[in-house]
């Protein structure tokens, strides 16, 4: 804990931590020492972590990197962070992210962007750590903490993990409780760990998962000992390679990486088969209807009355002016864009044309996966991202360009499946690249074990 606190002090330039909690960390570390001395401490006991700012942490600022939650200190703890603290883990502070987890570069944060600790060759150009869990990615990659919580609605754990060369898993929808995590798109949001290795991810995920009556979508299936499932033995497993993920204009290096991944799994005894997920091309448009629709509804609660920021009122202003001014001041541009898209696609005149159609497409995407799993496929191997980390500022002017970052990851959220990004190589300029494995629902243990064979 002390080593991490020191490292954080020297790493301001990364912009990874947005709020440090050294006093709490030392208190928790002391309690962990006492438990360890007694000899009955769980695996996560004493492990110093960073917590994404999307998680409500009791008495500690939790702003989802938004101006509208300025000064908000929750009275309660999210179930996931509580599970980690119950196991003796230590919170070093809160981590940077895109505002309300909307973004792929950590540039929509009210705190300013986080920075990728990696550089392209000898260049000085600062690169994005990805998003929305950019602070989590940067902090783990730079050794400011041993692990971090992330959340993933369309790729926000897996894309940043790939951009900084670490492991990140989004479990099956319902594995981790969403209670106390600021909602973005409730039918897609899941928490997961971001760590240096697959083994760390297995240990941390197990601690994060629990059945939670406070989240009606949380599963009551037992949580397996994921670490014990890391045997490295994947003999006889069938790995599917979906042809629709071979995109036009994909850099050669991503193609090569994907081929190397196939070879590694084949060498470990897996059977590699070509598969088809025919509705893949509709995933991104469907996601960018469904996610904003749910966001526009979830964000209606930020009205200047209940939480955080309230605008200065002028003489004669009524409640409507108060709402308008508060929301105009409190939300950033990307969040406003999503709220507008969301209210538009949910409006009476366009509901069927957009929202309902996107829901039907979502069902087809889910069925594509079910069919290949029924044919005996155990896991699916794809690239995690269409490129390596890009320069900060490069894609901010074009939202659609930014949305393309999620092309390989959103299908997994739409289908509710577990997906993991594993660092598997470097590009010509020395930047990390990752591959993604997609697993059957509730089979995170098998998925982690397959990822272990790729590591
Ligand atoms: N980049 C995607 C978006 O902006 C995904 C974000 C996420 O997974 N939270 O919506």
C-alpha cells in the first residue's frame, strides 16, 4: 500500500487517479495486516486497488467523472467494492474515466483525460489509455495499484485493457451486482476486474461476484473458484473464428496477431473452426441506439434536486429553468449527445423505427452466438480492438470515428456474454495489442482458462 501511494504521488501526469484516499488506504491496510497475522485472510486481503469513479464509495467523492455530480459523496457503498473491502482489499483512490462511462478514450472526463503509460517508439506524443475505464487501465499498467475495478457497457474494460497491455474481463451480465454503480445503460452494464495477469483477474473477479437481492438481474448461481480452474489444459476445446470480424482496412498487425493467437491455441490442443455470426455488422448501430436510449432515461435523475450540482438561479426562474440550466452546465458534450439521441429514438414517432428495431437486432445477435455454442464451440477468438492506442485528441472531433473503436466488443454486451481481453503482442512501434475471447454464459472459469493458454 505504501509503495502504491508513493507511486501515485509521482504519477500525476498520468491523470489516472482523480481522488486519493491515503488515510482510508492505511487504515484498511492495517486491518488487513491484522487479518493476515491471524492466518485466515482471503486471497484479496491487503491488495491495494483503484476503484473506477463510477462506483459509489461511502463518504468518498463518486462523480462518474461528471460535473453534474460535483461534490457528491454517497451514503452507501457499491456491492462490488463492498465485496472487495470485505475480503480485506485496500482502496487507494478513485480512478479517471469518461463521463458516465460514455467514450473510448477517457477524453470526456470532467477531470481531463488520463494518459497511456506507453509511448510509440521514441515519440513523445501522449496516447489515450482507451475508455471508458482509462484511469483503471493507466493505473494498473503503470503499477500504481495491483488491480482496478472497471465497468463495461460496450467495451470499456476490454478496449482500455488492450490499449495498455493488461488483462480485463467483462463477466456474464448478472455475475456482478450493479447496485451502487452509477447506471449508464442498465441492460448492458457489467463490472469486472482489470489486472496484470489472467490469474489476478480470476482471483479478483471471484471476490467481486455475488448474488445481490438489491439488483434483480444479479444471478444466484454459485460463484466458482475461478483460480482453481486455471489448469492451462484446453485440449479438445473448440475455438471459433468468426469471419465477420475480418474487417476491411484492418491493420496487417491485427491480422497477424489474430493468426498467432489461433496458432497458440491450436498448439495447446484446441480445435480451431471457422464460424459465422451473420448479424455482426448491425451490432454497432444497434448498440448506439439502445445504449443512448437507456442512458437518456437513467440520466433523467440528475435534475439539480437530488444530487450534486445545481445551477445559480436568476430572479423569476422556475423549476423548468432550474432543470435546464443545471443540466446544461453539469453535462459534457458527449453526454448531451447521448441524451438527445436517446430521447429521439424513444420518442413516440420514432420508437418503432429505431428503438424497437434495435431490440430486434439485439435478439438476432444473441441468437447468432447461441447457434455457434450449440454447434459445440467453447469460445470465440477475435481481435480486441481495430487498432493500437491512438493519440489523444485524434478522434474527439468525430463521434462516429470514436464509436468504431467498439466494433469488436459491443456484440458481447448485446448478447450478455462474458468476454476477456488478453495482451498478446506489440505492434511495430512497440505498442501493446490484445486479443478477445468470448465465452458461453456463466462459464467465466473456462474462458479464463482459455485466456491463460494465450497469455
Ligand atoms: N465506448 C462505448 C461507449 O461510449 C462503450 C462504453 C462503455 O463500455 N462504458 O458507449
